[in-house]
C-alpha cells in the first residue's frame, strides 16, 4: 500500500502565546500571562482572520496551540473559541479540532467550553507523573493535577485525549518513565506523544548545560527509553504511526498528519507559520507587534519564502519519512516536477544497505526501519543537505 497523498483541504493553526510560566526546555514563542493583556488577544485574532482568511477557506482540521491556550481566562478562552468556530465550522468540512491544554489550567469550566464549541480532541501536556521530574523542568502542575486534567476532559465528553510525555530528562531514570507510560495508559488515553528532551538554543535548560549545572541523560538510557515507549505502548494497542506519536486505531492526529504529509495549512497569531501554495510565511514573534499590525490592518508577516521545487521535494521526503507509512518518491516527484530518485537514489541505497531504510525495487516506497527510526535525525538531515544537484 502506498503512502497517503497530501489532502487538498488545509489545516488551520492558531497560536496562543500565553503561559502561566515558561518551562526550562521550551523554545516556542510564549510570554508569561501576567506580562500581557490577554483580553485583547481574541479581538486581534479576529482582525487577522478578517484580513487573511479567504472567503472559501474550508479547513479539515484545526489545532490551537501555544503557549498554553488554557492559560487564558474563561472569558478570553471562550472568545478565542468563538473566533475559531466562525472560521472553521461554517464550511461543514471540519473533521478534527484539537486544543492543547495544561494540567492545572484545564478546569471543568474550560472543558465545558471546549465541548460546547465542538472541539473533538484535547492534547494535555503532562510530560511526567512524577512531581520531582516536573519541578526539574519548570512545570507548574503536579502529578495529581495531571491525572485530574485527563479525568476532567473525559467527564466533559472530550473522548479523544492525547497525553504528552517527555523522556531523557536529567535524573528521570528508566523506572520513572516506565511508570509514566503505564499511568498514561491507565487513565484511558488513546494517543500518546513521547518525545526525547531536546536542548534548544536560548532555553534555560541549555544555559544550565553550558555551565554544567545540568547533566544530560546518557544516550544509551535515552535509546532504551525510546524502545521502552514503543514496547509498552504497542502492547497496549497504540501503534507508532510517527517516530514520537502512538495511537489506537482511528485516533491519530489528523492535523499533524497533514503537516507530515506536507499538506497546506494557514497559521494565525504571533509566530504562527503558514504553508500555502508552496510559500512558507511566518508571523512576527512578538505579541505586541503582531497585535499592532493586525489592528492597523497591516500584514503581520516577518518572513516569506517561496520554496524551489527541489527544496520542497526534499522537505516532503524528510517529513514523510517520519511516518510509519513512509514516502512514495514517485508521488513526491509528480507533485514537484523533479527527479528525486536521480538526485537522492545513491543516498537512499546507502541507507537501505545499512539497514536503516526499506525500499522497493524501483526506490519508490521507502520507510525507516526500527533502527532507522532510532537515528532518524541524522538520516533526515542528510536528505536535506545532500549536495547532489537535481537533473
């Protein structure tokens, strides 16, 4: 079976940049809620939507992320949901609506607002069910609040619940991560995202690493944790449909699948990225400047890039290889009008011969092996940087 094509129906992403506090590892654009008048956000979002959303826009998926959307007050949160609903629901094509939530700020009142708006899926940033681990990375909730958040979502009728977990946190240890996985399953979640902790430039965690205040987990332990996640979640019926994402049948995140299949999406809000008709654009990563732009009727874009077909083809291959379904090189070639197999065939064969990729005779459908998924970052970086010129 060949990998699915990118759909014609776009996704809609909304960036809510406010948080209760900034976690030590986070490099997404966010500001502490106390430093910003969040009551103005919904009005600015509506203004940007009025300028940038085409009349015929009909998204298949919506994802409200951040930041922490549930850090907003109930009134502001309801206003944001109303703006998104006015954009996304009118066409009747919406199939999935996800909102990121954090334990502690997902209250019963907010859960009722989510259900009433028509949200179908919540992604809860648990990260760990161990209080010591949570404090070590600056999380402002505890394990009790994490369990309660999942229960609140279910009580409100939000049956599609995803739990985010981090592993390879310094001092976490294998036994703690095993307990985190089992606890996520015990709570009845149908989707788990399990990510290795990354040391991103500009974060407090990375600054701690530089002055030797933080000692990273051993790479062998990190690899063991990655394998443990696959084993425990697979045994419970959650298949790895992407390198770090696991779901029961029918519970995969459609919005993120659209990203990994290189489909189109429109992003609204400060720092939000859009990818439409081969152009990538990013909004200014400053909520004050973004708000000033949109309320004046100005374009809030800070960057625009029209991708060359060769670049777009490489990026699509890189994204699709993250998926268990892999990539069809023939489909990517047809979409972008380039000879991908001539340009990257030698590289693909080298990875195949090393046991990192599986490829058919024509080098059409390719996918990572179990070992390839463990070193995926290096493989995907080589695909993006390969010097071979396209014919």
